[in-house]
């Protein structure tokens, strides 16, 4: 190949390479122009609604757990060695019934000695009164004898009271549900020896809000049901309405069931007050809820910016849902467009 031909080939290759470079450069510019322009500050269109307080008209039903009408610990009032225990688990007892007996032999012997001394002093009083009538003794001697006699009588009464107190008695009528004592054990004052429950009657305490509690009256009859007895209705009576509510404006109300008829303490029950509740609650559209009811949150619009807000929800009313905490009346919540939102994202409210 001569020199002229070589120069021509090199020039041709150079021209082809230049053309290829220009084509590649032009393609990059075209591709760049085709890319969408992403603006991180683009506002997301959303629809919104306000959180508002609304009346909920529904049957006033509250839930709670049954508790014994009364319960009391069996407590020792004196120290001593236990000689006899007159109860077991499940034993029915009457108030005042002797449940635990202590060794009182020394007190009984002391009482017998004191009674003998009383008999002697009583005779001395009679004898000295007769002597005083005959001027055979002094009035001081008579008074001293009377004082000793009365002091001995008082001492006997104290010993008798100690013997009575040593025998532990049932504080209330009911059924033994706890036993923690056996014969031969030495107990001290204040020792808990067992527990008595009065389960002939049962109680349940529920919380009623301010707007409903004023409609209730002490002595009012209510319907009580339990899932363990489907279709069965028990009759209860309002026995207590608290005169003061909590910071959340809820008032404890106590219901007594006089005829438990198979119910047991600890059972979960529903209390139907047989009247409508007009309680006001904070509500939002159910569409505003993001995630599940177990981990609920919403987006609140503030100055055209979406802010994520965790909330606590209550009852489901269908299209709306009760908000217990996390929002205030008047807050603007997003109802559509939440899938495109993140915390702090600009939004545009559309109708």
C-alpha cells in the first residue's frame, strides 16, 4: 500500500469515528430531555375532612367483671398456739362463728384463781360491813376491802375478754376461699389465717361518662348478661353512683346482683341500663385511617404540609370512627391520597 492510500484509509476511519461520537452525544442529549423532571417539592393532591365531635345515640351498655359483695381476711387478734381449726376450703361460715381456737389454759387457770379471790373478797366486804356497824373496824378498812373486791371483778372480766378474743371468729358470713393455718402452729397478732367471701350477692363496677351518669338513679334496675349463660338475663340494681368523676369525666357506678344464681366472681358481664346514650365523641371518617386498627395513624394537614399523627381509636360507627387520643376537634385529616404521602410532604387540598 502506497503512502497516498494509507492516508486515505486513516482519514476515512477518523471520519467514521467522528460521526459515531457525534451520534452517541446526540443520543445522550435526547435521552436526557426525555427524562421526567422530578420536583421534590411537588404538592400531592388530597381530599380532607375535619375531626368533629358528634353525638352517638346507642344503647347504654357497659362491661365489667363481677366481684364478691364482701370479702374479709381472717385475722388473729392475739398471739398463741393453735389448738383447733374449724374450717376448710369451701366451708360456709356465719359472722361471729369461732374458726380458730388457741391454747388458753393459762388464762383459764388465771380466771379460776381470780374468781376464787372474788368470792373471798365478797365475803370480806360483808364481814367488814358488819364489823363497822358494831364499831369493830374502821371505814378505811371497809373501803379498802370494797376496792380490792371491785378490782378483782374487773380483772376477771379482762381475762374473760382475752379468752374470748383468743378464739378467732368469722368477720363476715360467707364461704372460706383461703386457708393458711393448721393446728399446732404459733400465731402472732395480725397474722392472716384465711379469707372469707360473701358470694351470695355479687357486684360489678363500671365507668359511666358525664353525659349519661346524670340519667341514672340509685336503686334503678338494670339488665346483666354474661357470655357463659347465653340468652339468660340477671337482674341488678344500682347500689352506688360516685359523687366525683375522674379527670376524664367518668364516674364509677356500682351494680349489685342480689340473686347470683350460678354466677361466679371474676366473670365478665355486660350491664344494660335500658336507655339511650347521647355521649359526644371525637370522630373522623374511616377513610382517613392509615394502617390497621392495631397500629392506626392519620395525616394531618398543617399549612399545606402533611404531618403523620399516631392516634388511639375507639368504637367503629361504620363510615366514621371514634378517636380517643391523638387528635383535637377541628384538626384537618387527609381522607384520600395518603398512599403518596410521607411525613412533611407538601399537599394541595382538592374538593
